[in-house]
C-alpha cells in the first residue's frame, strides 16, 4: 500500500509513523511533507526510505541535503506534484488554512483521503464533498469524533436523526469565567486528554475546536444545523453518538488516541492492521457529561449564528480564529479575546461586505485580504 502524507512532521504524522514502527506492515510511504522541520523530515525519509519530500519553507528547502535520489519539492505550491495515480491513500494533516489550495488538489485526486485538517473543509464549504464525489475521492475523516460517526454509520447502516459529538472541555471547563481572562498560552497548551499541535490545542481550550467540528460534521455528513449537537465529556471516551428516531442511540467508545482513527483509515479497503488496543469498560468509570456553558465558551453559540449566516461566514470565522490564536500564542491578546474579537470582526465584515453564497477560492483569498487589514485586536 502506497501512502502520501502531507504534514508528516506534526502530531498526526507522529502517530502515523509510530503505527508503521509498531505494526511492521507492507505500507510504503512514497511522499511526505513539512513546513520547516527539515531535521525531522530528513530522519523520516531515511528511516522509511521516502523518495519524495516536500518542504514549504524555501530557505530551509535549499539547505536540505539530498541523499540517494530523493526528490525535493520546494514550497507548498509544488506539493500537488506529489499526487499521482500510483498512490492508494493520502493523509492530509497540514494544520490550518495555508493548505487551502492544496486541499482542492487532494479532493480531486480520486484516491482515499484521510482528512485530519478540518480548517479547509470548513472554509471551502459544501463544494468540498461534492468535488470529492465527482472525482470519486473517498474522504475518511480522521478527526476522532467524525471518524467515530463514519464508523457508526458503517456499523449500523441505519438512518439517524442527529449526531452528538463530545468535547473534552479542554483544561478550563471547571474554571470560573472570571479566571479565564488571565490564562497564559502555557496554561492553555496543557490539554488534559489529547496531545496535539499548538493551534488545535488552543482551539480545544476555547472550544472553538468544537465549533469548527460542528461545521465539519455538517459538511462531511450533509447535516442541518439542528442535527449536530455537542456535549462536554471530560474523559474523552465516547467520541460521538448517532441518535435514531426510535429514541435510542449508538455511541463509539475508545481511549483518546489518534492511533484508532488512523488504523481505521489504513484498514478502510482491506484489514491490514489488527490493533493491539482493546477497550476495557471496567477501567473507565464513571463517564461524565455536562451541558456546555456558552457564557464561558461563547464559541459554541457563535458557531450556530455563523452557520445561520452561511455563505462565506464559516470561512471568516475560521480565518479570524487562525490569526487570533497566533496573536494569543504571542501574548498580544488575552484568552477571552480570541472569540470576542472574532465575533466583532465578523460583524464588521458583514457590515462592509456582501455575503457570498458559494465562495470560490478567489473569494476566500480576497476575504482574507480584508480581514488582514481590518481584524479587530483591541
Ligand atoms: P501540528 O501543528 O502538530 O503539525 C502540522 C503539520 O503541518 C506539520 O507537519 C507542519 O510542518 C505542517 N505545516 C504547518 N504549516 C504549514 C505550511 N504553511 N505549509 C506546509 N506545511 C505546514 O498539527 P496536528 O498534527 O496536531 O494537526 C494537523 C491537522 O489535523 C490540523 O488541522 C488539526 O486540526 C487536525 N487534527 C489534529 C488532531 C491531533 O490529534 N493532533 C486531531 C484532530 C484533527 P512543521 O513540522 O515543519 O512545522
Ligand atoms: Mg476532534
């Protein structure tokens, strides 16, 4: 089996390569990319004999020493050349919106795609899945909640009325609102159940990650606004529940570990890995569930307003968030400002710009330009 992985040096990449080390199988990694971690990508290319390497940072790409016939693709715009007919699975694990353009090449590839990146589908919107369908690209969500819904649909083969995705609540779900104002990046980066990249970890602390996942679920499974629900579940054992019309539900349970969704992806057409993990119910009680306090986590109310506005609004929220998370990490704005300034900027955006129902990539880029100049940060 031949695999191409975009974003090989990140947290998803780490889990993927640890699976390959552990299960010693016939998987051949034919291409892998990074932004600037050339040390790590070099090590990976040597360990897994990867012949095609993509490096986004041009200066660093020049410094990459080419060893025995490895081809180096420089800059993210050249990464699409890594996609060819000979690939079985593409893992799309670059973080954030920098890979928006590339996401469309991935979705047009006609291959099986393990979709970790959630930002791109949220910004591209409805057409993401229709382009995938047109090109016979099979999208397998890797986000644990969405992977669970995907599995549940496969297992039950039943029509359902709605889905519930769980949120760990991040590090502050028990904290008083008054304390959240002075949270530092270091505190926000210490997630209780998941070990992930910086951007998604901050999103988990504000619950913006769950807000983004509500939109992600809507597009992946073609659901209406009132068909996606969310609840805080600090143990992160139940990842998603699908709710049937007879009042019953089916939930998917597992340890919070990205190995499971990635193994599900690798096994999608033929079982090649038998996971050594077995879930032991007796070790994990009690399981707790809490209604989300939207005063503390306004992202969850905000996202439903954004979905109601529709059109380019999810992208505006998504792009604002990316900028604001970076500013928070640099200690330029406070923790609560991330969602507050996002809401204010979105309001201003729609005062000064018309909505676009089915935005093209060009529309998204011109919205970005407006946001870069007009984002509210104080
Ligand atoms: P990381 O920050 O750990 O890794 C990001 C990867 O993308 C790295 O390989 C990084 O390269 C690369 N990258 C970043 N910016 C660019 C760029 N401009 N051009 C090219 N490559 C770039 O993120 P995660 O692995 O945690 O997450 C990846 C995606 O998966 C995110 O969209 C996230 O929301 C989603 N996801 C992650 C989960 C997790 O458990 N980690 C769970 C569910 C979803 P470099 O190392 O050189 O910086
Ligand atoms: Mg998730």
